């Protein structure tokens, strides 16, 4: 079998198994734990969840206000 080289992750010299990564980094890539995730991630700060609606993960899509909607002030 041909040598595919070494893992493209920084400071990793393990042999490549897929996507240019070693087995450990492929697993992290699939989980979305690497900077360039397998899927588009949520736009909320610090969240690495998969986008499902309006560029947010399932959790943040439920609690985020609709774009362009603002709380309407009530008359006092």
C-alpha cells in the first residue's frame, strides 16, 4: 500500500488514514472539534454545534429571536 504521508494537523507526525489526518484527528474532525469542521457550525460564540436553521444549531435556533424582529415596547 502506498504511503499517504503524515497527518496535516499541527505537531502530529502519525500516518494519514483519511482526509489528510491520522485516525485520532479524523475522529476529532468528524465530531466537529477541529478548526475546519466536517459541517458548518453554529454562529453563536463558542458553539461548535451543527447548523440546522438560520445558521444556528438546534439549541440556539430554538432560543434565538427571528431576524429583524425586535421586542415591541409596551405603552405605560
